[in-house]
């Protein structure tokens, strides 16, 4: 716990690498650009749009990792996968895994849920359905949208992605 708190006190607006969604600055060919500046701008218009875009989601995940709060997006993504499960045996197994990893008190990657939502989710997972995690997922979505998303848009990381995408766009049009 002490180590984790020590890491948090050193937290900055830095990030390691976002090369997975933008090419190196020296690569100017059109085929290397994976995201346009228009698309990066659209990420700022809607949290849903950010999450629905492959590279937007990757950038947001990287940002949350830099802030030591990636459990929220990981939980949200696990819920999205959970909703797609058709096999009832797999549904039970996945529900148990998600509960143990994210929802249970003292879970290794515990998300910030109020008592009522945690208990309601626990009850609904006693007989899992594709909608069992909807309330908890909605709370975490709202938390990210109101808290993490605005910080992401103000971050040096997002601003750098936008500048690089704009620079790549300008080089392609020359």
C-alpha cells in the first residue's frame, strides 16, 4: 500500500507512449496515419465517440494507466464483453470473474461503487443475465465521463496526439 501511495504522489501529466495509434513524426506516408485530426477532434465532442473509436479507446486507456485509474475502463470493457456472451455457463463464469476482480470489497482492481449499487449488482449476479452489470457499468461510465474524460481532453497526451495528427494531415496535403 505504501508503495502504491508513493507512486501516486509522483503522478504527473506524463505518459509513456502512444505510438500504437500514431506513426512516428518522421513517417509521412498516408498509409501510416491511423487516425485523422478530424477524428481526434471528434473524440472531444463526445465520450461515447471516444470509447467507440479503436484508437480513441487506446489513448484513453493509456491516459488512465498514467493516472493509476485504468481499473475503470478495464471494468467497462469487461462489461461490454460480458453483454455479448450467449452461453449461460460462460456468463456465470465471466460474472464471477468480473465480480471478484472489480466489484467485491477489497477486489484487486476494485472500482468505486456506492454500497447500494454494489449490493444490487451482487444480488443480480446470483442469477446472471447479460444485463446484470448494467447499473455498476453505468455508474463507472458516468464517473469516467464526468471526471477522467475532461482531464484526458486537457492532458498533454491528448494535446500531443491532436498536434501530431494535424501535422500528419498537413504533410499529406502538401
